[in-house]
């Protein structure tokens, strides 16, 4: 099982981050907004758990839109 950590970005607003979380992690808007609020206040948050290869694919999507992630196994 792997975790995907998403880091705060000063380059993008919260609306953008929420939209990316909804699209890539398939969270509800409410879940995505809560994740983004935690990221904004703490600097990082685990937005997804799952199989390493699935998490790696999602991390790649985030990285391609300019958001920084880290995978923890």
C-alpha cells in the first residue's frame, strides 16, 4: 500500500488544487476542498492511498500540472 502526499503550492490557488484533486483522485468536491484546506494550512496532506502503481500514475498527473507530490510506501 502506498500513500500520495500533495504539497502546498504558492503558484496555484486553492480552486485549482481542488479541481485537480477531484479529477485525479476522484474525490467528491467536499473531500477535495477539505484536503486542499489541510494542505494550505499544514503544507502537505496525504490525498490518496492505494496500490503503488496506481499512486505513481496519479502522482505523474499532478506533476504534469505543476503540483508537487511524494509517494511513500
